[in-house]
């Protein structure tokens, strides 16, 4: 099975079949004791991860670095283009060609959509997309699926409400498609102006799921097993007053959660601003910090598979 | 009194059945820019057509089109037909064809796409549907239906 991954790029979640995603999640499960430091391993000793972050990132960058270190490998690269030759006008293609010779796997975050696909074209080593602008962020999708599977023991038949900016939020689009592939019941909760784009709706329906659409959190809350909250971005609104009105109605707090199922789990790709009140953090509903941790075992699994150090 | 609008050409190409209104875009594709052009070009706009009610026609003397030009014409007017004229006779006649992969002839309409960022790559699209035309950028995934303003 690992032969299907070895040397291959991971650019978009659509590149992976359900079986392959399950393989990653099964391996991630085994990686947890190493990811949390209970055990040590030397699977990737001598391997180098080229980590190119042209855009700011905390969780994704650090969890990739942690994942590689936990596997015994090392990471080189930059976390802002300021200190690199990119500032001197080097193309991404040239940067990739260079890093390709210095490393065994390339992790790329870049503001341009399609940048990872292009990098994969120029690199001989596998390229892992760590977010390309408003495009894809497949490792986030896998860790979201993994978090749901860990919390609920399954994904099929679980009522997952995606809440917030469904129009522009890249995580919401690929997660919706992946959840549909795994047989979850989808609930889209957003104001009409930020609802899921038609393309994603069509894609999800093509897979065989008919999502329920809601305009308010209150309507969807009683049915939800998982609530995946995304940030509503201020810059999407030409009118600031309209933003405050919309953002205000999508804030999750303990008063609101009174109507929720006791076992409701709340997820968030983070960083959050104020869409989830900090008072929720200490309730059993809060799953977002655990979710952030799962980024490490999931990325360990992906790295181990594309490097071919796991069978 | 003579009664013809455009005379037959001796050698060259007649692009017939062009989607009405697209003839000027066809001229742009084949690079007819007045002063530099060595060929005589006749353009007929809104000609009655048996097939589609109305059509445009472009006639170019002493010139045949290359495959890239033909693909571009297909993208903006898939109904167009090409007649190669030699010594006043139709030597060849064929329909333009939308290729399965569109490479290097259309720009991605997504300004945030990597192909619009001065990188050394040609934009490339998979043709998901020929009728109606649907192209998907292989880099950013953007779906395009009307490419007439994005021809390179």
C-alpha cells in the first residue's frame, strides 16, 4: 500500500481515494504515542524536509516541523519570504528546483492558487501542499476527518454542521467533499451571502449526499453531532456594519450550547478570533485544541508514507 | 448592376459558420492587424444561415491557418467550419475541433492563479465538456465557460 504513496505529491484532497485517506488515518492512529512524546522513533533519520512558507502559519508549519522531528528527520526552509531569494525576484519555480536538491520532501504554503501543483511539476521529490491561497489544504482536511473519527469512532452517519464563512473558507469546501465521501450527513450553516458555492454543493450532491442548509446556528444546533466553526473574515464585507451584524450572530458561547446534544463536539481550524467564546474551552464540547494536536500524527503519517519509510 | 457582396477567393481560407458576433475575435486570433497584413481579408457580419439563423464569415486570401489558431477559433465558435480554397475550389473542408487539453492558448481568469504570476509555465486546462464549453484550470481548478476575453 505504501508504494501508492511513496514519491507521490499531495496537492489536493481529490488526489486521494477514500481507501488512501483511511490508510493515512490508520497510520496516524499508530503515530499518536510518538507524536505526544511517549515513545521515540527513528523512521526518518537522515531525511530532510524542505519547508517553504511564503505566508504566515503557526499550526501548519510547526506541526509539520514537529512531525518530521518526531520521525527522526530534520527540517530546513523559511517561514517568511523576506529572508529568501524570493525577495530578490526569484520565481517560485526556481526556488522549488533548488530546494528539490536539498531535501527529500517539500512542504509548500504559497499565496497563489495552483502553486503546489506547479511546484509538483518542477520538483522530482514529493510536494505536500500546505495551503495554496484560496485553493487546497489537503492535510488540514485529513486531520479534520481524523479528529471526527477519533471523537465519534466513525464518520458515516454523523451530523456535521459546517458553520461560518462557507463561501470563501477553503477548509470548508474540501472538508465538505471529503465528509460526503465518507458518508457524513452535512449541514451548511451560514448567512445567505456566505453560503456554500454552487460548485461545492454540486460536487457533494454528485457524491450522493444532500446537505441541509440553515441560516442560523440555533436552527442547526439541536441536530448536530459535530459543529465545525470557521472564521468570518472582515475583509469579505464592503460594509463594516453588516460584518458586525453577521459575525455577531455566529458566535458560539455556553448559553447557546444549552440546546446542543451533550456529546456535541466543536471544531475549529484555528486561529479563532471571537467566533468561539473562551468559556467554551473548558466544556466537553471543545475539541479544537485536540484537533490542532492531531495535525502532528496525521502529518507524520503522510510524511512517512510519501518518503516510503513505512510499509 | 453587379450583384455580389464578396467575391470568391482564388487561394486561401474561408472560415464559415462563425457564431454571430465573433468574427472580430476571429480576426484577432489570426492576427489581422490592417497595415501589417499581407492578405486581403473579407468579413461578413450577420449573414443569414440555414443552420443557426445568423452567422459570421471571414475570408482570408493566400493564407492557411495553423493548429493553434484553429483550436482558438473552436473555443470561441465551435460551430465554425474551415474551407481551404485552392484555385477557386474547395480543396479541404472540416469543422474546427475543441481539443481535450487546452494548453498555452487561454489565460486563467483567476487573477490569483499561479499561471498569472510570471512563473515559467503555460496555462493548461482540461476540457471537461465541449458542449457547453467547460474548461478546468489544472493548476487552480477554476472553471471557465466563456474564454473569448482570455485568449492569448
